[in-house]
C-alpha cells in the first residue's frame, strides 16, 4: 500500500501567539496589542487544542513545531514548556525535530532565551528587520540596532540555530545602503536569513499613509529589482543561497518547518487565525480558526475546539497549492507527484513556452524556476494555471 502524499514532506505543528507590544505599520499579520494577557489561560487552551488534534492524528511522527505570531517571545517560558510537554506526550517526535520560536530582539525578551531552550526550543527566528536606528524607527520597531545585535549574540550563545529577518527596499534606501547592510548581516556568522522586499499591504498603517501621499522615498521597480539581484549575489558568495524566494541558508540550516508548507506536507494550525492542512482518511482538509484572540480562546473553552472551518480540498485544488508553494523553492515541484495529487498534467505547451523564455527548467522530473524566473514567479504561475 502506497504511503499518503503528506508523508513526502512530513507533519508539523504551528502555534500562533497573537500578541505584540506594538503594531508595526507594515504588518498585516494577525497581531494585537493588549494591556493584560492571562498566560495560564492561553497555555490551557493550547494544550486542549493539541490534544484534540492529536486524537485525530495518532502515531504520526511530528517533525517540527513553530511558535509564530505576533511576538511569541512575549510568552512566558512556562507556557512554552507546557505546550512542548503536551506535544511530546501527544505524538512521537523525530529525533531531529526542529522547534522554532519567533522573537523580537529587546533585552527583556532576550533574557528569556535560556528558559525557552530549557523548555525544548532549539531554533530562534529573530525579527531584526533593519540594522540602523533611523530605519528601525521608520518601520515602527521598538529596538535599536545595538539591542538587535546584542540579542543576536545572546541567542547564538544559547541556541545552535538562529535565523533573522531583514526588510529591504525601504524608504530612501539606496542600493549601496542595502549592500552594506546585507554585508554586515552576513558577517554575523548567521546560518539562515529571511530577506523580504517591503510591500505595502492593504489594511496596514503604511497603506493608509501611502494613500494620503505620506510614504515618500519608496524605490522604483528597477531599483527594487537591483536590490533583489545584489541580495542573490552576496548571499551566494557567502554560502547562503536562496533555497526559497526570500529565504537563504546552507543545506543544513534550511527551515524544516517552512519546507513542510512549501513541499505540501500536513500541519496542524493552532491559535487565533492559524491555518492548517490535515489529511484524514485519504482526504486533505484546509482548516481555519477565528482571527480574534478572545473569540478563539472562548471557542476552545466553550466548545472544545478552536476550529471554525474544515473544508475538503479537491485534487485539483491540492495540485494548485503544490505548484504555487513548490515553485517558490529552488528545487521546484516533482511532476509525477503533481500528476498523482491532481490527476492531471500541466499543459506541455505552456511549460515549453516558459522554457523558451528561460524562466523555467525541467530536469530529472522536476519543474523549477530559473534565476531569471524567480523574480517573476507570479507571472509564471498565471501562465501555468490558466
């Protein structure tokens, strides 16, 4: 009997912590600022949801846990310990399980790192975003560049694996500015970098500011494209190639949790606004939860579930997801697997057309974007998925 498709990429757990100290003006994630958090109540809700999902997915080997947000480094280490103790009792775990916690680099949160390590966290992902104070203020960040570097040093002393995020194509940023900043980041003995171009998302403070004409100095498309190219050049030279559109690492430092998403594995999504994908009795389901923190925790306490949607995905929908996520990876998508998932093939003439333009390649049964194709992935997807 063939194994279920999700096992190709594995099974992970995402825990969403929805609280932040302040809402960044560029952020469209589900994050909230509140005056008081009952951490014990939240720990109990997470534990309840883990047990519920585990009862439906017994005997699976859990390969990753990711605490995302929001700002999970606002969680008390005791909450993280309660969650991970429950995880270990709920599922068998891989010997090399990756357990990541997102953190903001303030001194108070950095002081909790040892507590997270003791609880079982073995990877930290830090939201640095910029390495100069003026741009940090412009991005609404609460830390300074010096605090970020100090927190990074502490994280490296506690954890074997540390990643951090930077945003480029910021207001009034030149190509020279970005090259120097990225060079500084690469000099910090980093093993994983997430490098995102600033995008103005609907519903954010930046979008409102831009609509009023108050967001000056954003780079033109040509300059942003040049920043992307220099990012690839510098990271390749430093031994941190892009294994995904915005993520750079050596082979041993890639985010195993995010690879589950991009390779179309299964994951349980727990917490306000968390999405999941679960294959049960041969059917793949999309799951959703309420966005509002108190609506989610109230549902868990009253009804015993924080899930508000469980929708079966058709083979065609699953195939589309696999293409959209898998082509973000440098390795691309496996055409035989796509055929097994969706029951259909991509149109050969469309692949041939994109190959002729130098935007995709087919090698050893894998369809992947080329270096020229990755910056225009959305256009490639439109062509393939018509």
